[in-house]
C-alpha cells in the first residue's frame, strides 16, 4: 500500500469515528479544530530552532508540502533523491530515507504528521545543502583551504521545492552542473564495479622494473595494467615493447616523467588500490560542490596545485598551458585554495620581500654577515634605502626589526621579469622566476606559496591579446625600458587556485596526481567521519 493510500485511509477512518460518536456534530467540529491545532503546533515546535524552517512554515500558515495525498509527487521525488545520495558520495544514512518511509506507515495522529512534515523538510535541507555545496566546512579542516563557499539559503531552497512544478528535475539540478562532476560520478561507479569484481589484482612485488626484465613481478605488472585498461590481453612474462608503452601511457596520465621504466615512484602509484583512487574521486566531487554556484568565467585561469600547472580556459577549451612551481609542503608555505580575479600584471617588477621571509630568513643571515643578500635593499618606514653599515642587526629580533626589504627590477629579481596580480589578503600571485631549473623536476613544490610560471611571457601575451593587436610587441617594448610598469587588464580574468588529485579528461578518462600537501587525506578522513562509505575490497 502506498504512503498516499495509507494517509487517505487514516483520514477516512478518523472521520468515520467522529461521525458515529454521540454528539457527533459539535464533537466533530471541536476535534477537527484540535486535530489541526496539533498538526500546526507540532510544526511550530519542531521548526522553531531553524530560522529557515520557521520562516517557511510561518509564511504559508503551516500548510504542508510533504504529508498529504496532494504532495505524493514531491514526497516521492525527495525519497528517491535520498535513496540515490550515495551515488554522489554523500552519507546516505544522514538522510534516513527508510526511517522516513517507516514513519509515514506508522502515522497515528495529526501531531505525528506534523513532526514528520518537519523531519521531511530537515532531510530535504540537509540533502540540498550537501549536494549543492558540500558536506564539509573545509577551512575548519585545513587552514590552507580558504575558498568562500556560496552556500544556498534554506528558505530559498524550501520555497523552490514547494513551488517546483517538476520536483524531480528541481532536485537533480541541485548538484554541480560542471561536466566534470558527472564524469567523476561515472568514474566512481566504474571503480565500485571494479572493486566488486576483486579490484586490480595483487600489487607488483618489486622496487623497480625496466624493459628486458622477466619473471613473476613483470607478470604482476602486466596483469595490473591490463585490469586498469592500459594493456590488451597478452600472456608474455617479459617487459616488452607493449608493456613499456603501457607504462609510458600510465605515467603520462599521472603526470610522471614518461620514460617507460617502472621505477619506485611509478610502482607506488600503480600499486595504489581502487579504494584509494575512489577516495580521491569522492574528495574531488566534494571540492566541485564547494565551487558550485561560482561563475568560473567564460575565460578563466585554472591553477591545479597538485598538477603543477596553469591553464587559460576560453569558452570550455584550453588556450594556454604552462608548468608551475607551487608552495613547499610546509605549514606557512603551502599554496592556498581560493578564487579571485586577475586585474593586472607588473612588468619589470620589484620584489617587496614578505615580512615573514625578511625576519625568518634574511635577518639571521644579516646578523651573521651584514652584507648578506646584498642585492636586496634595506628600506625604512618612509621608503628610504638604509645602508647596511648603519644598522646593528644584532640588536633586533623578528618582532622589532623596523626595516623592510626590496629587490629592484633586474634579470635576477626573485619575481623574474613579470608578475600577475589578483590582489588578495594571502599575498599570493603568479610570477616569472630566474630559477628555471626547478621546472624540469617532476614534483615542483619549492616556493614560499606563490606560483612560479614556466612560460610567463606567453602567459602575458595571452592575457594581453584581448586588448591589443600586437600583445608580444606591446609587452616587449615595456620590458626593454627596464622600468617597473603596471599594466591593467581591460577585462579582469577570474583565477581559480584548486587542488584536484583526481580529474577527468574531456573524454572521461581519469587522471590522478599526488596528494602533495596531504590535504586530500585529511578531507577523506573528515568525509568518512561524516558517514561517507567505501566498498570493502582491498586491491
């Protein structure tokens, strides 16, 4: 028997009871008033602690949206959405769809119906907030995630579902619309199916394998790459050309130097279990929910910290890409995650040394040798250069050192020859660097937090192209002057500093990256604590 039928039966039985009772007319009127009062009172009591719920029901005179026969379509759509919460990597037990169904079946009074009405609205709000903008408050979990999350208003959500002509599409539209979100959901389902079939097989028992090798470890490598979809069916026990190509493709997809040799770093990644990859996908889905509602911009800059890359995306297509160097994995140097707008570039920039670097790194050096780092000027509070010989560095410490430090424009400037500004309180920006050798490394976490760009001039040309017919000539003319020059962008460009260890290509193939700061591990632990579950296979 459906919920709607049970409700209609309950109302009919109650009405018949009133009609048969002595003094039926007056008693019926009084009891109906009491019944309505019990329903309304239950809603008012239960909704009082939640401002959105209280306002929503008060503005509609406590009329229900879930618990009458007329609400069957809306109620059914919500319960189906709650049933599918796990597909989004959400904690399905939090919404307790089965418990709500059981309560509908057991309604015995209008008060119970009122209590259930509010319980349904709470479940809706919990689900809507979670699927729209995430389960977690990331800044409480990792101080480097300073993203502002555009959480949706509860009253707006309730009003929306109450007024939706088609509640199913309304509920489906709550999740992120980014195409990558749907691809991550598909990858999640594929991995879960793989786990149900036993995973990817045994780990590869070797420290390193290379072309020409033979034996059981090579067979294990072959079998694992086959299970992952990187190698066709073969019975060879030799590290042959086909296996080398499969290793190279795997390395390419994971941002590892594609030399075709299964070294220690490559084998560490190959031996990761489907569950570990599934954790990365679930965290990536949560991160996309945090960005749901943010207008990325038709043209935007995408800096993926874990990928050590910066890209310009124009109307969904990549128009520029460069390698980067990001912040070191130290508490005060990790590159934070947030979105902003790039407003200008500075050609031939000075480097105004951050206070933390001045007192933590340069002051101890100058205390040992006053002329240390002599290419950087000492500047007083009025901007005047102070000769090193006039300062007794030993008399100062990190708290009372009264000087700033500044490096004038030059080829050897720490910021190189151009920096790209999106003014923010974290003092993070993109810039050139004279230390080009770091771009050749596979893991590039070496900066104090800002992002060093491997092709800074090309980035400048791409950003200037919308406002000049000759961006390269324009940039080079200013560069040759040697003078520090600020060039504003006619149209500021949104910039997004993100941290995805799992990301789908346009064709849906998953690429994975190392968790360079351990943020994903911390976030997964928080998701698991919130009730997000994984299947139980091992490899």
